[in-house]
């Protein structure tokens, strides 16, 4: 498909990686090269021939290099179809058959915290124009926007593999690159113009596939994990095991989000199918894990574990207690020898996915709905908006600590959600229900005899007094809920009858 009369390549790159090898390969195939100042210098220093754009256009670069390729001779050479060749000849313009261009590093300038004037200068104008023009005319022009494409391009141009399908793939890559570039610029200017606006009228989002699991939630569904901006890898470093599944990634998010709630004490959180099944704080990470696992060992089997501290040998050994099996673990760091131990301690450990990193929380959460997306601010900030004791009895200091612990955990349980806890460990968790009574009964049942003297947290208000009544009869001594029901007084009355302390947190934490 390559045109013998189009063996003129325009090369203008900010990232010079591989450009010498590309130009040398093109020269070996009989191509001539036109280039801009900085790229031309690199090629000349490598002993390669390259005509500068200014020589072709008959006009020097101006405005400190802001304008160099924006010229009819360049644009015409790229955009001309075969039926335009006579017109090109009339104007003395040579057709261009390959455009290689990567853009000024705008995203890197923003990430590096450069000054606004420096960032502005990294907004590429001519480069974007070159890519879009070449991609538009991809049937006639090969467009390269990434050094990773160079080797394959040379191989295809030297063979019969220069196909329409390949050129379309290159055009797609170029349009995706310019779209992502504009998305990054849009995001930067949105922060400048609307620094306090979380949900703008228009949301430009650029995503790259970082991982393709074996399947989605179920084997008949395809799945993928995308990351925003210029990233192309998982935000966590994987140290062992096969790539995570769709459900692994979802549960990792839930476990790490819950663990991130706790700062002052070591915590271990075990998540299964989107909700915590055990969580505990303790003086050591090992004790925290043991207590979290003992809270519900049956549900913990096959779950996801997250820690908020570097994992030491004691915690690792605790996690390998008889009867355990986990798909993934995530922690900020691992002490020397721990990863090796967790990778080999049991037969199943060779497939134990071990991740290192901090919870990469996004400011905005998106969910697909009705063919579009619903968006919201992440449920962050203060756990409670107030601390209003609404009963005759106030919670004791130990109860207060457990109430806050339980409320932090219930925030990450599927709604309607109930958590029963004591001494910094969950005893019973109920959630994902269509009413509030059923998860209350489930959490109390799971707590068993240990429920006596424990506390209960609810992610939403109690619409009826039946939930508090069952909790009080079971032996709960303190309850925390957001309040706000028309029947709040009924719940308060029940608590007073049993001598139970009740606190209104003033902030609901539904997690549908």
C-alpha cells in the first residue's frame, strides 16, 4: 500500500527515544526525512540526513519555536489524497507519507509541579495538528505517536504488511493520544478555573487499560481494569501471584478503603464479596489479624486482607494459621523476608497475590447507570458530623472507642449495614439487605453469646424501633446511628428502657 511517491517522512518529537534508529531505518528503505530544529540536531549528530522544516517551508521558526510546522506546505503535504497530487505539484508541495510526532510533556510538567508559565509552554499545538492531520489521512500517511511503534513500523514498511488495518490502528492510537492530551489539559484548567468544583458540568476522562483479567464478575463476561491519565499500570505494585481478577480488584478496593480509615492503631480488614467480614484493631498487626480472622473464619476463607502498617514476620505467620486461604493481601510495605515467606508458606501461596502500596483513593466515584454514569464525591472526611448522646445514659469511654470503630467499619459494608463490635473487633456484620431489621438480626446472630456488652453501629437511621429493640434484648449496651428518622423518638425510648446509650453521628454512610 505504501506509495513510491510518498517516501518523505516528517519527524518532530519531544521524546527522542528511538528516533535515530527510526530515521536510519527509513533511510535504508529509501525515505527522505524532514525534521524540526531539536530533532534535526539529534539526527545530524548521528550522521543522518534530515532537511529542516524551515528549509522546506521557506519560513523560519518564530515566536520562540511556538510556530514551526503550522504551514500550508506541511499541512498540504500531509492532508493531500492521491487525487490532490496534481494540485500539490502546482504549488510545489511534496506529499508526505509518514509523520512521527510525540507531544510536549504537558502531563509530566504538571506532575512535577512546574510553574504555570512553564506548564503553558508545554501545551503542544503543532504536534497535535500533525497527528490529527496524519491520522485523518491515514490511508495515505503512516502516523507514529509512540516510540514503541517504531520497530514494527519499519518491519511493516519493508514488507507486505503495510496494510489498511495497520494504518487504521495507528490512526486510532494517534487520536486516542490527542484526546488523552486534551483531557489532561482540560483537567488542569478545570482546577485553575473551578478549584472547588468536584462535579463540573462537563467531565473529560481519559483511561488506559492497565490489566485484562481472565473474565469479569462471571466467566461469560469480559473484564478490564482502566487507570486514568497517562498511567498504564496498576496503582499497586504486585509482588507475587498471578494477575488479579475483576472481583479481586473490587475487593482490594473495599479492604484497603476500610483499612485506610484507621491511623492511630494497627488494623487488619478481611473483605469477601465487596463487604468486610472481619476487622480488628490491636497493639500489633499480628493480633489485629488474628482477631479479625476469628471474628468470622468461615467467611474469611478465600477473602482479601488489607493492613494499614508494614507487615512484619509475626503478622505474616499469623495470616498463615491453619485453615486460612486468601486470594490477595495489600499493605503499605513488607519487612525483609516477609514476601518470600508469604509466597511459600503453604501450597496455595504460590498463587497468593501480594500487593504493596497505599490506598489510591479517587476524589470522585463513578458508576455506570442507564447507559451513562452517576458520579459523586468520595465518602471522605470526618466519620461523624457530630456526637449527640440522645439517651439518658452516656456511653462509657470503652464504648465510645468501640462505637467509633464500628462506625468506621459499617461505612464499608453494603447497605443496609449493621456492625456489632467489642474491644476493637467486629463480632457480627450484616448488610446488603432491603430492610434494616434483617441485617440487625444477622449481625446479632453472628455475634452469638459475645454480643453481651458489645456495641452496634448502623450506617443509616432506624425507620422503626424493631432493630434497636432486638439489639437491646440481645445485650447490646451502646448504639451509634446517623439519626434523622421520623421515628427517632421510638428508638430512643427503647434504648432508655433498656439502659442502653445511643449516639447520633449526624452523618449517614450508605454504600449501595
